[in-house]
C-alpha cells in the first residue's frame, strides 16, 4: 500500500521490519549513601546510545566536581532537579563566567569548555545532564590528582545502560538499576 502523502499511516499500516529491536528500559536511581572523592554521591548513573548520553548525579553540600574539560564535540545541558549548584567556566582569555542554578533551571556548557560544578548551600544538589554523544570514546578529562600526587583522568563512571544502535545490541546493562 502506498498511501497518499497527505494521509496519516495507522499503526497497522506501518512496516517495522527495517527497525532494530524495539525494547524500552526502565532505569531506577537510588539515593546514594556513600560519597566518592569528587564529592559525587555514589557512582553517577550513565545511560547512552551512539547518539546521546544522559547522566544523573547527586552532590553533597560543599562538594564539587573540579575543573575538567569535555571533548569539543560534547555540548552539555544540565538541569538542576534539587538543591543549588554553581557552574564556573574558564574562558580562553583567562576570564571566568559563573552561573548559579536552582531547581528546574538549565545550564548549557559548550563542548571543549574548561569548567567545574560546586554545590551551593546545605542541600544535596541533584542534576540530570544530557549531551549529544561524541564519537570519541573518552568523554572527559578530569584534572584531579590521585592520592600519590599523580594526575588521573579516570572518572570511574560506568554506563548502567549502553545501547549500541548501530549494531542493534545492548553493550552494558547493570541489572541493579535497569529493567525491561
């Protein structure tokens, strides 16, 4: 059946054979009790496909994610769900821009920007971060030092769900957080 261009297709008329496996996943967040060295509660929840990355994280009062830089192609939009946070960006000329966000406010962080995030006040900061996934495997380069004083760029943030849409397979699924 070749419908007229002005006619809407009904679900019965759609052909799904060309689509990859159509499975939805539910990802739960647990309010964490432990705080890691960067001040982020537990391990952030990362969900990604070949096209996007979604990151859920919580930060204790007075915590910060220190200066770091994402790859130039990874523009990031963060939404504050609870608490308050201060985002600082260092410009190429050495000047700084600082934005404070509260619940239901967004902040845009351009790809390649050197920036940090700090919790403001005495409430936990809860945030949801969305980004168009960059094809480069390394998402970010943290500028922290480990306990021995050696530089490290490891975040330790693993995917709780990674769906590879090009190969039509689930690459990573942490069953503690994810269900069908």
